């Protein structure tokens, strides 16, 4: 009588054991060594001079904060750009970036870079297109004359090869070190501390926020837009009253240069959401938290989930979007260890086509919680 | 996705021409406040966009020599500070410049320059609750303002409310601080503390009043429950007037029971002892209105209205607590605030009861009362069904709009009701309605 029950229990236990324990453990064991190996491979492809420009001291706070949403000619980045690498070096660099990110995170990064390539190809169009009254005039969000001139004189100011990589400290499986990768509309600041990986602060942006490549429509930050709008639409009238702010927000509040600040949260608290809405909120957050590789992302999502009751969702701007396009509203998600901002950029053009986003952990930007010894 | 070097790239929208992530036709003015016990620090960033930078530069470079000299910088900063209106609890504050940093004029021309101004304002000693106002006196049409405050480092200071106008040129922050400390007492004296402490109490009190005045569902529940209060039930019908004393006692019992009920859950939820999601509560509130409106039509539980009021009071209290929760107060600040908030609710509730009770008592002995009772109950029933549909199944309805519209004219409705009831009471009922039953039971 009891025999099948015991067998069933053993079976379930065995399956549970297989499913739960070894795989995540293996993931955690392998992520950092893989990253360190990729970093060392990349460094070995560089000559001495290049290596010198890539490597910084781990405590170089000026280099830590040297990132921006702006094109690299406007705010010069340090490190070495893909443009100044040969093919082998370039693929080693991208392999290193891929090793710290999830597949979807890496894809997002490539789509942002590809968007800048679209920018470049449009920028090199006939000069008449930027003439006064044309669609690209200053009033329409086209490049200002000062940039256009510079672009023509000193080579392209956009493009997928104008992204810089730098390493702070020495790639190690035990001691903390940092990898930075960024350029126009992208700033990844990744701290690796033992098995831990920290992605904050990270900036993503997109312009154009919607483009077609080989017949395929790409929206690099489309999920960030759509999932948040879905959450807003799932709120009832009372919740919306709290979530929707009564004032305009023209830009990121905690963008580049605003490290270490924690503003008073506003909007609707997740403790006032139902289970479905809370799951949707987590899903929005995952668009940033899951950019990093899986084991680090899992730990990060657990941390965010633990503080979910004290996490706020605030919205400012239109509550609908044109089908297939990004929202034109600003939103912010703020929790005990999280700040996400999504800020469409009007700049005289179509705000649905240009967005900046910020992802921070006020308690752990640049992994300082783990890096401090 | 692979990186593609050659690609058939097309821009989907011609409007989406390449542009930059810097300001173009706006003058971004972002300020972050940091509140301390005796001072506020302001960190301001001014970024003129490329399309407007020439005008901004011209206003700085007053001698138009292409250089922004130190004296021109100073003059510009002074102008910026002069243009601000700062006050705490109505007392004007004097900004004190700490530092100013100007970018290169070329950077500014390209819309990349960021002027950074740090300044401080000393706060006079004040009470437990303060309101700080930061306003751009002459908001510029090209400016885009951003104003925020940091979570105070001092754990005894808690921001309770922030308000802004649409373009953020006006910003007010209300916060509470501890004044029980000896230094605060000696610095201000009791006379200094009391108005502040009372104003903190006062703002929560007002919030409580506003909450129930605007939270029409709470009032509707209470009013509908009061409708049959002056009557006595006979079998499954509402019979006649129960008598003046009986009516007043009954109304007071119902109101008190409701108060006791919601005070209990408001305190428990406000202090974090119990935690409930808001949606089921909102639905239960709508159900409570439906139940009380059915009761007003046909006695469901005659004589036990107080128990019903107390039970649903528990539910309504949970909704009140959600409002407090949105303020994000810390537990210990909450105790005083819960008290103030609850007293605000009670006061507003009493105002409403006092406004309608005479009408109910006057009208209930007349035959006209059944029109009010049945009409009111049917209205509440329809409204509650609308709310249930909205809150449970997300079916949009006009209930909120209609009920809010009526509530906004509450004073006139109450006055009109009173007028009618005086008329009905004075004029022998026989004139309007045939008297065919016992009216007065006293």
C-alpha cells in the first residue's frame, strides 16, 4: 500500500533536487570566472599603449562618473573606442560585454548602438535636409548647427563604433573590479565583486526609438514603454489618482552627474497594488534588472521583490501611446534600493522617438556595498 | 541579433531626425533641496538649450565682449537668486550663496553648458510641522523646471507632502520634525512650538476632513444607513416615525458605532499591525452601501443598524488607512497624525450629520419621508452597483462623476432638503398626502 507513495515522494524529491540546487549553484560558480576569462582575453589582444588607456585604478572615482547620455564628442569618454580597435580586439571586447550581460541585455545594447548607426546614416544625408524650415531644423529635433559643422569636419559623431570600454581595477574572481561600456545613449557601469554583479548606475537611451533594419522593426526600449503603460492601464481610478503626478517632468531627475542622491518618492505605493499589478510592476523593473547576467539578475530581482511594498510608481504625461510606438510620458519607479526613470525627450521633435532611461540603486551604485572593504 | 555593418536602414519617421540628448529649445532649471533642522541646502543646475543659449548668454554677458567675466557671473547668480521666492511657514528666507560654477561659453553655445549654483537658507526655529516654499517669481516661458527634495538625512525629519504647479515653477514641501529635543525647546520656547505643533496637527486634521468630504462613498454609506433611523419596523416594512428622542438616539448610536469601527481599523492599519490590499476593501465599501440601501428599502436587521455600522466601519477604516499609507510616514510620526486625521474625519462626519439630522427628524413623521427614503436608497443602490462593477470588473461608469457632482453641491442639497422638510412639517400632511395611518407615535 505504502510502496507507491514512497516511490512518488522519492521521485518528487529527486526532481526537486535536480531542478533547484545544482543549476543555480553552477550558474553562480561559472558567471564570474567566465567574465574574468573574457576580460583577460580582451586585454591580451591589446598592445601596451591600448592596455594603458583601457585600465584605470579601481578607486578612480573621476573615471567611475565619466559617463553620459550625450554623444562622445560632446562628453569625451576615456578608455578605448571600438573605432580604435582591430577586428579581433573588437570581437573580444564585445564578447566581454556579452559575458556580463544576459542575452536579452546584450541584444538591447546592440539595438541601442544600431540606433546610433541609423542616426549616423541619416546625419550624413544631403546637407540641404537640415536647412532652415526643413524637417531637421532645430525646431524638429535635428542636430544643431554647431554639431553639424563639427560632424562634417572631424568625421562622424554617431555610429556603432563610437562606444568606449574601460576597466577599473584588475579582473578578478575574488576582488572587486569594474567594467564600463558606453557612448551615446548608453552607459553600463558593472561592478563584479566575487560572485556578485552590480549593474547600477546604468543609462540606456534610444534615438530613434523606432527604426527598421532589414525589414524588421526595432524598438530598443519598447518593452520599457509598453510594460509600464500596461501597468498604468491596469490601475483603477483611485490608484491612478495617486500614480499620476499633476506636473510636467521635462527630463531625468537623477541622470548623469547626480550620483548619491535619493529624492523623496512620489506616486502610488506598491503596497496599494493587487498581486497582478505587483507582478506587472516587477515585470517593468525586470527590463533593467535583467540586463545583467542571470545569476546577478536573479539576486537583484529578489532584493527588489523584498522591498516591493515600499516601491513607488509615478507617471507624468499622456496615458496612452500611438499603436506600435513608445509612450510620450515620463515615469519613475523608486524603492528602498531602486530608482528607475524613463524620460522621453521632446527637444522640439517627437518625444515618442527619443528616450533616456536611468537605472540606479541609491544604496549600491558602483557596487559600493560590496566593493567597500 | 548580430551587428550588421551594411544594412538597409530606413528611418520610419522623417520627424525622428537625428538629434541630441541635450537641451534644445528649453532652459532646464533643476533644483534639489536638502532639508536640515536649521537650514536648507539648494543645489541648482541651469542648462540653456542650444536654440535659446544665445539669449541666455546675452543676458549674462552684459558688455557683449564674448566673455562672461567674474563680475558678470556674480551679477547673473544674484539675479537668479533674487528671482526666487523662498519662505518657511510664511517667513521669507534669505538665500546665501555657497558656490557657483560656470561652464565655458562655447559649451553653453552648444547647449552643453551647465551652470551649477549651490546656496543655503537658514531656517528660523519652528514647530513640529513646517511648510517650505520655493518659487520662481518670474517663470520664464522657455524654462523647464524640475524641483525635488532629498529624503532628509536627519531621521527625525519626515517629508509629508510635496506640491507643485504644472510647470514646477512653484514648489512647496511640508515636513515634520521632532521638537521634543531640549535644544529645540530652549531655542523656541513653548510659544514657538505650540503653533507649529498645532499646524502639523491641523494639516492632518484638514486632510481627514477633506478625505471624507471627497470620499463620497463613505458619506453615502452613512447617510443611507441613517435614512431609516427615525423609523420603526413592522414586519418586513418600515412603519411610522419612532419618536423624536428615539430618532436622535438612534442616529447618534449609528454614527458612534461607525466611528468606533473605523477608528479601530484605522489605528491598526495605520500602525502597520494589519495590512490589506486596497481593491477588496474598495469593493467591500461599495457592498456596504448596497446592503445599507436595501436595508433602507426593507428592514433587513431592524434595531441592529449600530452593529452593522460598526462592522462596516471596520472596513471603511482600512480605506482611510490607505490614504495615510500614501503619505509614507514613519510609524512614530503616525500616532499623532492618525489621531489628527481621525478627528478630521469625525468632525466632517459630524458636520454632515448635523446638517441632515434636523431634516430627517422633521420629515420622518410625514408621508413625504418615504419618497426621500426610497429615492435615496434606490440612488445609493444604483451608485453602489456602479462602483462594484467598476472596482470588481473594471466596467467604467459615470457613478463617480454623478455622485461627486452632487456631493460638491452638498450644502445646497442639505439646505433644500431642510426647506422641504420644514414645509412638509408645517403644512398639514393631508394637504399633500392623504393621512391614512398612525403618524405620531409619541
